[in-house]
């Protein structure tokens, strides 16, 4: 009985998640026309290419910096919202979560237009301060900066919402006790807030790390990996190699390189979520 | 003696109180100041979309202040909303999202019910598996899925690639795990006495599910529905890979591929299209914000 209720779920996962995952490993061992078994040939080929190592480095830089700033911004903003009187919080929370609600493909188009080389609204504004014009998407450094900026813009509200929920669950008595002991605001954050929120911070950060590491939409629309492949992530490069240049095995191979990092993050999330479940 | 003591104690206490309240006022002012900055940062892109969508192409290419509309016009909206191509994208997106929401609910509610209430062989493993599936990103599976669909097409002769309905098979992999996961949580929080009472009254499992579990867990159900809808509406990678003909595209892919003609960007129309594409999730969010947030935060707690 119970088995039949879960059967559609099991079928869905087996057919469209598990099978493709293993099929991907099989594909990665074939040659471009998919007729010959080349074992680890695709992997050794990738190791010899500079672009591959650049993608590895850029994916790590992108994911780590973006997650760090998302977490930091989310933490700060959550504190400010939490400081407000209760009835005004809803309005602010509603406004600050808007970036997360807009489909990323749509909002990235707006950023692309804000970064436009000749009509950039940012450069127009900056020109009044005597700065600029900044080649937002044309220069390697600025392009890397821009994709991270857009990712932080999109993802920070998620952290804000999670932290806000966590802040509300910290009992007021703890802060009162800390205040009586003469703790300043920094000590209150360090010794009360952070330890109480540790678990939720860990889960949110790891989860965001997975999503950011596997990001596709933002980089694809903003730069398509350019200039000179400098902003490619695993996902966008796999798309370019596997679908656009129709070298499916090599594309599968590229995307498989995400697995180790995703797996490590997933194991830690699972551990934390289980711990959380037992506490409640 | 006593008056002296009061005089001594009074002022110090009063000063302390005043300084604390002054601290509070300043903390509040700083909070508002920074929140305004963050709100500006958050709202610049959507507002700029709106500003640009109200401009004519002539005004966009003129070197005027980009943050202001001098000659507002609805021409972009009229043009897009009367273009068959754009309405087709919108229609495809709407059909795909609504069907995916229904399929997701049909799969995840019974599964969550079974996993929350019936202990069977492998049930904990399956629950963990569901959570892990939720963590598998779309960018890991699009290449093997593409090849798989092509192979199915070759073997059975059923055209799957470049048809919008192929998305109905792949989107549930993104929505079902999360919806099942949060529904397990909501179902598990329902007191056991409730379904025991129903069982004693002679209710079947199906009746227990439809008469007790679904009504009691309705907030969770709404949160899961909103999640499934927004995920399917926003999905960009799968339709980009699996569909190419113009009449098969969904909104995000349609806007990015068709409104950009070569190197010519018709920004007025792109921004209008993007804004119209962002409208359904934004409207849902505006009316059901609390459910939306409940769904967001529910993912990190185990049922």
C-alpha cells in the first residue's frame, strides 16, 4: 500500500535523476561521435587544456566569493530588519525579497541592460562623480565582478529570509541576560546570536554553495562565458561544449566535475538537517 | 536621609534610561538608513525594467537621462501583447507550469503521506533520497537527459526533443523532491490522534488523506504549490537545451533568443517582455507572501 503511494516518486527519481546520472558517467567515457569507448580519454584531454583549469578556478572563485557576500549581506540586512518595530517589518521584508522572486533569466536581462557598453545607466550615473566609463562586461576583471554582483543581488534575499526566521527564534531572555552581564552589541552577536544560529547558517550557506556552484542562467545571459572564456562556470562551459559544439561526451565530462564538491556539501547539509530535526 | 537617597538614586537611573532610549533611536535610524540603501540596490533592476519599458526606441538611443521617462508610451506593451509569438511563449509557459504543478502535487502528496505515516521497508532511506535529489542541480543532468530523450526518440519514433511537452517530464524532477520533503514535514506535524480517530470512525486511508491531512496541512500545500509554480515558470536551462523552434519556446528562453536579433537589441521590448514574464510570480508573491516565505524556510527543517 505504502509502496504504491510512493511508486510514482520512485519511478520519477529512478528514470529522470538516477538513470541520467549514471548515463552521464557512461557518456563521459565515449568519443565525440559516441561510437568508441575511450575510457578516461576525455578527462586526460581536459586536464591538458588551459581553459578547463580556468573554468575550475573561476567556478571556485565565483561560488566562494558570491556565497560569502550573500551570507554577509543577508546577515546584516536581517539584523536591520529585526531591529525595526514589528509592524513595519513585513513591508521591508516584502521589498527586500523581490530579487529572489523575479525569475533570474528575466532580472539578468535587466542587469545586462544596466551594464550595456554604450547606454549603461550605471556609467551615466558614475560619470557625475568623475568615474568611469567602466567596461562592465568587456574586461576580464569587471566581467567577473559583474557576474558575482548579479549573483549576490539575486541570492542575498534568501539568506536574509532564513536568518530573519532564525533571529526570531532566539529567546529574548538570552539577550537580556547578556545585557545584564554588560555585553556590548558585538559580544551579543558573537556569543549569543551566532551560536544560536549556527545550524541555520551552515545549512543555508552549504545549500547556497551548491546552487551557486551549479549556476547557469546569470553567466549564460550576462556574458555567455566571455570575454575570452574568463567567466565560464562548469555549467555554462558544459553547455557550450556539449550542446553548442555538440561534443556530448566532453560536455558530460565537464559537468561531472561538479559532483565531488556537490557531494561533500550535500553530506554536510544532510548531517545538519538531521541534527536540526532531532533538536526540534 | 531618605530624600537624600532618592535624590542620589533618581538622576542616575533617569540618565541611564534616557541614554538607552537614545541608543535605541540611533540604532533605529541607522537601520532605516541602511535598509533604504539595500532596498534601492534590490529594486534598481525591476524599476529600471519598468522605466525602459515605457520608452520608445528613439528615446532609448538618445543620450538623455536613462533614469527618467520623458515621453512615456505603452507602445512596447501593445506590440508584445498583440504579437502572436509573444502570446505563444506566454501560453506555453502557463500550460507547462500549471500542468507541472498538478503532476507535482499528484506525485508528492501521496508519497509524503506514505513517508510521514507508514513505516515500511526503506522508508527512511527513501526520505533521505528525496532530500538528496532536491540538491541535484539542473546543470548536472541536462546533457545526459538530452541524449536520453534523443535515444528514446530514435527507438520509439515519438518526437520528444523540440516539443514543449517534453518539459512536462523533466520539470517534476526539480519540483517533486522539494514539495515531497516539505509535505512530509507538514504531515508529520499533524497529531497522530487525529488520524486514529478517523480510523476508528471507519475512514479508509484515502479518506484520511483527503478529509484530514490535506485540509489540516493546507498552508503547506499552498507553499508547495507556489514553489512548484515559480520553479517551473523560471526554469531556463532545460527549455534552452530541449526546445529550439520558436513556437515551442517558453517565456524566459523566448525573450532571450527572439527579441535579440543578431547584435541589435530592442531594449524597450526586451524589458517589457522581461517585466511581463516576471509578473506572474511577482503577483503571486504580492498576495501570498507569507506562504511563499513559509515554503522558503521550510526546506531546511526535517519533518
